[in-house]
C-alpha cells in the first residue's frame, strides 16, 4: 500500500506500507524525521502528523490517550494525529499526510 508523505522541508515521499504496521512504523523505517520517542505507546507526541482532510473519515477516531498527548503537542490542527495510533488497512492505500513541525 502507498503512503504519501510531505516532510518538514516540503519534500514529497511515497512509501510502501503493509497492514501489519502502524503509520509511525512506516515513517520511522523510511528514516523520515520523526522521533517516535515512546516507540508507539502513545506516551509522547513526537510522531505528530497532519492527515489530509479527505482521509480523516477513513481512519479510526482519537481515543482519550491520544487526545491527551495531542493536548501537549505544538501546532495542533483539526487534522492532527499521532501516527503510532493509526493502524494501516487496505482502506488507507494512498493516504496523504504531512509531518508536523518539531
């Protein structure tokens, strides 16, 4: 499955992912500039991304833990998500996102 990412410098990347991964794992494995300090445990906000609007209704909603972590993040928007909380599925083939500022 394809994942289209715009990095913090505005460069576009097309990554390959599979349904056994989270979005954060794919971004990290591609050596994109996300810290992912907690390793995907929803205990930090260092994998913060902006999901393109047309994809927001195709991903699961934020749970309380994710909301709490995003409350501590910078530059939060309506499309902000923690990439560790988005499990990839076939419905997300072609998903577009942007890395949030550090």
